[in-house]
C-alpha cells in the first residue's frame, strides 16, 4: 500500500509541473535514444557483414605482392612478385589448396553508345567465379578456350550492367572497354556494397587483360581456396614454402608477398563500426549524466517547495523511511519516464532512418529501463535523504 501511495504522489507531483518535468526528462531520453539507435545500426551492420562473408567464402586466402624496401624501410611501391606460374605451383604442390586463381586488376573505362562508366577491370580464369562464390544471373561465364584465345569477352557486375545498359538486355551486346571492343557474355548476381562495391567490376579472361589491355606479365593477386577452414595453418605454410622457393628468397630475406583471409577488410569494417558505436555510446552516457543532474536538481527544488508538506507528514506519523521512499519513488518515476520517452523516440528514429530494418532490441529496451531506474535512484538519493532528515519543527515553520 505504501508503494502505491508513493507512486500516486510521484505522478501527481510530476503532473503539477509538466513543462519542468518534460525538460528534465530530455537528457535521459536523448541518451536512451542514442543507445538504442546505435544498437540497431550495429545489428544491421553485423547482418550485412555475415551476408558478405557468406558470399565471399571463409575458405579463401588472398595472396598479394609485398612491398619493396629501400635501405630496410618499406616504400609505397608494390613489387611485381606474383605470376601465373606461382598460381599453378600452389595448386599442383599443396594438398591444402584445391584451387589457385590468378587475377590482374586495373582501372577501366567502359562505354556503350553515349554512356561512359569508370569501373574496375579484373582479368581472371573461369575458376574465379565458383571460388569467389559469384553466381551468374544472366548469360554465362567465359570459358578456358576463350582464355587461351585471349578473347574479348566480358562478364559484368550488376552495377556496371545498370549504368551502361539500364533496362536493356546486355547479353551479346558489344561495348568498348579501355578503347577496345568487347562482347558482354554474362552478368553476375548483385552482392551489395560493403568494403568497396564488388558489383562495380568487369571480368575478362586473364590473358586478355595482361596481353591486350595492360601489357603486363605479373598478377595483382592469387585467390587460394583451401579444402576447408580448418586447413588454414597448413595452407599458410604451403604458400610460404612454395612461393619462397619459387622466388628464390634466401633465409635472411623477408617474404615478397602477403597472405590474408579474404574477409580481412570486412573484419576491419566491423572493428571500425564497433569503435564508432562505442564513441556514440560514450556521448549517450554524457547525456544520461546530464539527465541525472537534471533530476537531482528538480528533486532538490521539489524538496524545498514541499518542506511544509514533509513536516506535516512527519507530524502525522510518517517515518524518515517513508519520506525517503516517497522522494526516491518520485526520482525513479522521472527516470523511467525519461526512458519511456527515449524508447519511443528510438522507435520512431529507427523507422524513419532504417526503414524498419532494425526493430528495437527487447533486451536493450529492458536494460534501458533498468539504467533509467538506477539513474533516478542515484540522482534522487541526496534530495530524498535531505527531505527525510529535516527537523519536523523547522519544516512546519517553513513558509
């Protein structure tokens, strides 16, 4: 009964000064809104990363050239240390690697009729598509025969297809790539943007890229597909052993190549997103602190305004514990009201900004109310204690 009476008094006190109460709750509400919105953004990011990882494959290692050294210091120049023979040796000599796909990438300018689109051109072999979990949506991939013939055929990423051809079917259409005529034979399914845009590319035979477009005999990278994720250590050992022997590196020389999992950049994206999330949560914590100070200030004012009421209640038999509970309940109600306002604002913000893709996380809503109740109790402890220990005679004399 005492708890319900305290709750009734708290609600009556808040409704007596609605504007003051609302302004006090803003700090709490903004903090809770920020926390819940960041949680929603984080969950969307994690889902996108999981989807991208599934599309890229966790069993693929990316072998890239290393950096040149000048007087023992790494320069910005990338060495041209990888060749197609390296890829063939990895595939032939390592039991842990089931496929080694050569790639060469360069800048490209694609033109069709009056449309010009700057994109990336990747020369590779037909094995690139299954190894990289790429699926053909229209047409087909180029063949080994076309690789041997240095054929001018191309598979388009979804972004390139849209920018060049719009709603027109591109299969069999001829377009210009870096000043040379190519025929579009396929379009890949869209993967969506993440770290870069994997859909903004054109894939052509590796021989065509090296000999017709760019005039090089080295590779940008090798995609090494393992038997499984558990073969990582064996695959790394095989790559280092085979490539060091192939490149005739002495024991005192560093590797002239780098090996990374293909999900390296996505992991970096995830870490960066987490850092930004922690920064926003820190700002939200400051907002919650400001809200707590606001509650403490309002409660001190309330205690002063209701000094005579406190004296009357004490004279009628209310104990110090009753007075303490009354004002702590009022402070807690203010904190919870701020939390409720924050949850409502977060729901509206998520719907507006995230288009409903991230509904409020129930666990974090519960945590938010717990935090707000704790903030209310902490902020109201001093004013409530001050009210409970007022002298009864002085309180009754207060004007």
